[in-house]
């Protein structure tokens, strides 16, 4: 994908409020690129360390943290916990409770 995709996805991601999460697919769709969830994942996976976007607020379509059991997943869980988002022992977030935007997950 190109820079337009990157800018659109990152702008929407920046608007996800603290204490809420969204999915890769939702970001892609809201950015105008439905069915490009994997591209969103690739973009977020290649962010530089200095990037200031709330990447931790993005989970899989079932509410699961990507790559459970890895240091990155552990760090994401820590960041979500700090925002007051409950993550289950198997790395799942309740999208009905924490999902954003509301109309997508209720």
C-alpha cells in the first residue's frame, strides 16, 4: 500500500480514545480500504520505535492481541492494562465493552 493508506490509517488510529480498542479490519474499512486488515497489521508492525500512535489499541477481529506469548504481546497487554482495558488470561479484550467505534461492536 502507499503513503495515502498509511496516512489514513494512522489518522484514524490517532482518534481511538484511551480505554478503547479497535480492530485491524475496522481501521482498514474506516480508512477507505475494506478487506485490507493485513496491510494495517503490516503497517503497525513496521512502525519505528519513535512513532507516537496508540498501536496498542488495535486487536484482532475476535478481540485477541496479536502473537500471544511474545514480548510484543506482553507489552501490549501492559499498555492496555494501564489504560484500564481488561485483557483475559488468553489475551482477549471484550469488544462489546471496549470496542471503538461503538456502533461496530454492540
